[in-house]
């Protein structure tokens, strides 16, 4: 059975520019402010080159998504594409992994928020205060979500504005504080010790940078809320990837130009770079922008993630109906509780481990989506509308090859988490399927009795 998505009329659709800014906000998260020092530690000035390599790689995957989004107008992105290409089970698995990705994102942003606070408020270095704060934030978001999405749009817009203003001011003003001597050496120290150490450091930096671009995959999830999605989403995906690559590259160049090798000393490198460049006001500006931005991304993730799993239950019948139950405020309360439980477990982990889990969950989405492009091009199912991937199989093949390279950079712990999620999802699926078949047989018997 195939799902063929249809347009659903809506009183108000998102325009191209609205989708574009939602995409920018979805891609640029805490990583832009916290991870430059991690990348620099592995690759020195060549971290800018690593960033560009990752941008090209993720852009090829994004082009595959652009091709797929031009074939479907329905919401769902990766799981919808896999459902149509490979059947119900794979669509279900991808749906669960997309939800897990949302839980990881929520947890990572909450941890990032506390990491930022720890950098200038020592009290958050206390374990009791730290864990009380991260647990408290997850619970606070959940409680707010029980009352619907009244303030979600306001918080999202505020965080988007704070993020973009902070980044633009940092780049524009910080450019005048660059010391050219900080741009040496160009060749990373790892290259001096042999090919294997260089490959190891490149892989570590590449995985971190890869994470900084992964948010693009959320853009097609709410396709039904968008105006002309089969044409606008492909264009937005391309525009967002180009814009984010430019912003990330400029931020990295300015930060390195100001701090040089001192980058590795700070957990908040962008804020400390601005402090070194313009003084305390610069530090306060970046920290304030970071806090508002990270809080907004975490809050938005806390709302969107339960909505995803609820839709799998209520709209697509892939989960028991009770998972999609809503309260009087139209909030999916069961899904909110499930999301909070998983996020509370994940929030006990380190920021970098959560980053690796996000990259893994993204990888699990990318591979089936890329394979779906190859299949649809071969079978000519679901024709394109508005955008068609050029070169036939060349871009999907390259995207698949480089995506599979990511596996070599995952730790055993990260892979184990992915396997556990996949197995639990599969077991749950077969229980659900068995219950559905039992219910169908019971219903058939009742119908026969009625006929008699």
C-alpha cells in the first residue's frame, strides 16, 4: 500500500520567506556558539576547510531531500519518503528515529543552556544545582506544552531574532579585531605526525561539524502548513544551506582571528572571542543572545517533538491511538509525557555525546531517504514538481557514500544507543501489528454475527 499525499486547505500557509527563516532557526543552534573550539582543537585553521567539506556533504543530502520534497506535499519528511519507497515498517522505524532525534535535540539544547550558564555562574558547576536545573527545564517545558502552543510562535520568533542579531554583530564588529598572526599554522599539527592521526582528527572534527548542519531535515516535516511546498521547500533547502555555510565560515574565521590557539581554552569560544576583541559588553551581548537562542530552540523542540509522535498515532495509525490523545487545550498530553521521560534520561549525558546521538539519528534518516531518491528515479514513481535533482544517480551515490563514512566516526556507545532504539521500535511495531490484526479479526466476527 502506498501513501499519496494530498494538499490540505489551511486558512494560513507559510510563505517562502517564513519557511526560510524557520529553516535558518532550525539549523543554527547551540553548536554554532559552543563547538568551534572542539573543531579547532582537532584541525587548527584547517577547521574552516573541514567546515566547508561538511557543508558540501550535507548539501548533497539536502539536495536529495529537495528532490523528494518536490514529489510529496504531505508532512513527515524522512519517514514519509521511506514509507512510500520501502513500506510501512521502514516508515515507522524512521518515524521513531525522527522522534528520538527530537528528544536528543531537546536534551542537547538544555545541556548547552546550562553549559553556557556554568561559564559565568559557578553555582551551576555544583552537580545538585546542575541536575535540578536540567530536569526542571524539561519538566517546565512539558507543563507549558500541556496548555497548547499559545506562546510557542512568540518564543521561536524571539530566539530567531536574538540568534541572527548576535551572529551578525559578532561577524561585522569582530572582523575589525582580527590578528592575522592567529591564522598560522595553516596545516594542522595532526598532519605532521602522519596520515592516520590526520584522518582520525579530521573524522572527529567532521562529525562535530556535520551535526551543525543536521537541522535542515526538519524543514519538510510541516509541509502541509506551507504554501506550495513541492516548489518552495526545495528552494528553501538550497538557500538555507548556502546561508548557513557562509555564516558558519565567517564566525569560525573571526573567532580564530581573534583568539588563535586560545580557542581551545574556552567552553563558550564565540563569547570569549568577542570579549577579547571589544571588551565586557561584547561578552555580555553574545552570552545574552546565546541564552535566548538556545532557550528558544529547546522550547520549540519540546513542542514539535511530541507533535511528531502524536501524529504518527492519530493521523497515520502507526502507533496505538492513545499515544495521540489530546487534552482540552488540543495538546498531545501522552506524547508530551513520553517525550519528557526520554529527554530526562538523555539529559544526564554530556553535550558531545548527545551531539553524536543526533548525528547517528540523522544518519539513520539520510540513508533511506537517499535510497528512496534512487528508487524513485529508477521506477519513475511520484514525479517531481518544481525541482528535479540533476545528474540522475551521481549526487545520491556520492551522498550515500559520504553518509556511510559517518559510521566510522561513531563510538561503540553511540552505536549501541542506535541499536537499542531500532530494536525497541521493531519489537513495539510487531506488537502493534499483532493487536491490529487481532482487532480486525474481532471486528470481522462481530460483522458476521450481525449479518446472521
